[in-house]
């Protein structure tokens, strides 16, 4: 089989302890669970200046990981103007995109649900290359050292040369790979629905270690310092040493399965679950800090969070976007929408950007939740947006020494001062095969549709 039957975005995960059942547009896949399945000091400390810089530079001239940086904080360092206008739009009629666009070195990379990967000129939308592979992709691609890394629906993990799309090496697992890859030095890490976390050599694909959890994993591993943080359908948060693959803290239990990638800030990991519980877990002590459940609207949360020093933001199937106090879990505000949210928000400056299941891109103020602007695309927007400041590598180099372990403090303000009035670009993809690039513009030049 070269192509997968195209699903809709409707997905249900049913947890029974023995099986995790995933329903996708009427298709039922039943997998036995044994087959699927940064404050100073402490576990969150980054150990080199290079690693600190890597946290703070997401969104300057590149967006190499779906959640922006290795700690999955969902924050862009770019500065966008008050308004955005369409710079270019392209459509691939046979494609259905669920992934987040990845932007690096002036190129945009995007996989589809069938068996295709596209590479576009990020400035113009012109196609540079378009390749077909054996099977389709559910997760987003990741960019590292001029190579692309991604897993397919049959469990094959690929390293692809970014220049022309040729496969460099591949590694076979025993379950679908739905999440993205993350990196530490010369290692690439990812998870599979065979219940395993894998660490491979990014150069040649050699297995460095693997760790078995209790059930399938659909998320991307988050990396903080020398630790890997992983969620999954076994209802446990796993904290592993990145060089050994062995637990450094006893796994922390939560109430129900999740496919959400954890966002880490300081010593706390933040994510939601299929039963509508949003939790903060201390990855240093192994304890739950707080949880938030709306008793009236508790529905699945499949949106990875954006997190800052004071707040954590996420969307849900209850048609709400919420901001919670990062330390206490108290609700700061909620925005009620007309559609549910599978997409994950990205915070840029004072605003939160999140796509919805009816093609609406929303811009909300981070302090109040007030809607400032919206944009309509064709199809659903299930992935995150990607936001960068410019295509100039000099901007990226100027940020190397501005990194902080927290990733959202003074370094953001400094980057905003340095980059003000230098542009700003937002990229999104839809289930109708569309890719959009929106350009930041001054308020007085807004063109009405």
C-alpha cells in the first residue's frame, strides 16, 4: 500500500488499560497495549551556553521544530506588527496537511498524510522540490544540521537530505510514529506507538538506546538539559536521562491517556489529557503541582501548551482557549469560540496565535484573551503556525548570546528591541492542501477583503 485512506480530523482515543483504540473518520485501529503503547539548578538547568541560546532563538530566522524549541514552550521570539496580510498562498490539490510548517534557511518543509513532502521557497511560495515516499506522515518534520527527520504511519523513521529530499538512512519501529523528533548534540530522539522512546545517532541512524513505557506514545519528546520528558497513553510522565535512556525520576501518574507534547518551564511540565484534565507536574520531585478541570466542559485536550513565566495557554475540544496561572493553575481567562481546537497555540509578543477546526486563525491578547484579529483559510488548521522575524541569517547570529534557561524573559524583550520593524512572517497549513504566508504590516496599510 503506497497511500493511506485520507481521514478527517475527528479522532477518538478510548482507554481500557489493555487496549488503546483510535477512531479516525470511521476507521478503527485496535492495538494491544504491549505493541503500542527552568529555574536555577535542578532538572531543568541547561548545561551549556549553546543550549541556552537554542532555547531563545526560535522564530528569529527559522522555525525548526513544531513547538519552536527543544523544551516545547510554543513561544516565538519574533515581533509581528499589529496586522498581517497575505503575502502568498499555494494549494496542493491532492494533499491534506495536519503538520506544522517548518522553516529553515529560507525554505519551508511540510509533509502530508499521503506519502508526500514538499519544499517551498519561504519568501515566494514557489516549489523547490516535491518528493513521494513509501507511506504518509502524521507528524511534523524536524530540521537539524541540514537534514529533515520524520516518522511515517508504518513506523519507519527517516533521515532526509534537506537540499533535494533524498533519503540518507531509515530505521524501522513496530508502530506508527505520530509525533516529531527532537535533538541533543548528535542524537535524534522520537517516540513510537510501539510504546518505545528511541535515541538514534542523527548521522547514521545507529540505535543508541530505547526505553519501553506502558502503552503507545503519540507525542514528541521534550528535552530540558540532559533529560527527556515523555507523555503517553499509559497515564504516566516519564523522565529519562538523555545519555542513558534510564529514568532519573520515578514516573509521575496522571488520570488518563494523552497524545499531547509536554511544555516545560523551570521544573514544571504542562499538558492536557483525553479526559479534559490539564496538569502541572514537578519533574524534579515527581509530584503533581496542580490540575485544572472544568466540570461543565471537560472534553479532550489535544492542544500542546504555550508557556511563559506567568501563564500557560492551550485550546480544547470544548471550544475554549484558556490561560491559567503557571504557578497556581487558577484560570486567568477563557475565550469561547465557534469551533474546537486540535491545534496548539504559539505565543509571539503580547499575542497568542491559534488555528481552529474550521479554518479560522485567531489572534488573542495574552493578558485578557480579547480577540484582536482573525484570518479565514480553507479547511481545518490542525497544526501550529510557524512565526519568524526575517530570512536574514545575521538576525539569527545576533541572538546567540541572548539565551536564558527560562526562554521567555529578558531575552524576549531584547530580541524584540533588536528586531522591531524588520518584518515578521507567519506560516500555516490546512487540510485542504493550502499553505499560507502572512506578512506583518503597519496598521494604516491594512487592506480589507
